[in-house]
């Protein structure tokens, strides 16, 4: 899984997930609004693509919108097809 914060078209920052059930990610660098480093970012409404999730991002330090969080997952057939295969009925051939 790869997580990136798209602040602007040219400012894309790699993010780390502090622990598996974390509610926020930690981007590289300092907050562009209040200069806090390190800072945490949370996502809002989620849009789903073939192998990506995209969400509006807000900073936890000053609460301002900062851009988009983009999570790219490693999937064999795509998010929808993998979900159908994992949660579908058992098939015996």
C-alpha cells in the first residue's frame, strides 16, 4: 500500500501510517499552514477507483484543508473484483 498527500499539482508528499489502525497519516515535511513538523493528516469522503482510494485531506494540527490523500493498494484484479472474490460464496470444482 502506498499513501501520498497531493497538496498541489507539484507538491506530492509520501506518507507513513504510524500503526495499522491509525486514524491519521504522517506526511513528510512540515504543515504548510502552521509549520508544525511532523504533522498528521486525516481524510474525509472517500472516492474509489480501480486500485486507488482518494479522500479530501485535513490537517490535525490546525484543522485546515490541505489537499487530497491518495492510497494505492496492491490488487490482483481491482478493488471491486477482489472484494467479490473474497466475500462471495464458496465454489467447489
